């Protein structure tokens, strides 16, 4: 009986650790995706501003 409770507790702790690890990895992935989106958006805005500057010079 005591051994079964010990095994259950170890399995429970292991499961909680695995879930925390998965949660951490998902959060990190979401942050990476968010940073990539922000970088692409800023690059797009910079290119658009450059095109607008060139078109103003041509007028």
C-alpha cells in the first residue's frame, strides 16, 4: 500500500513537471512568433516609408 502511494506520488510529480515544461516551451514559441511578427512589421514599415520618400522625390 505504501509503495503504491509512493509510485503514485512520483508519477504525479513527473506529470506536473512534464506539463510545466510543455507550457514553458509553448510560451517561448509564442514569444518567438510574436517577435518575428514585430520584426517583419517594422521591416515592412521601413520599406514602405522608403518607397514613399522615393515617390515624393520624383514628383
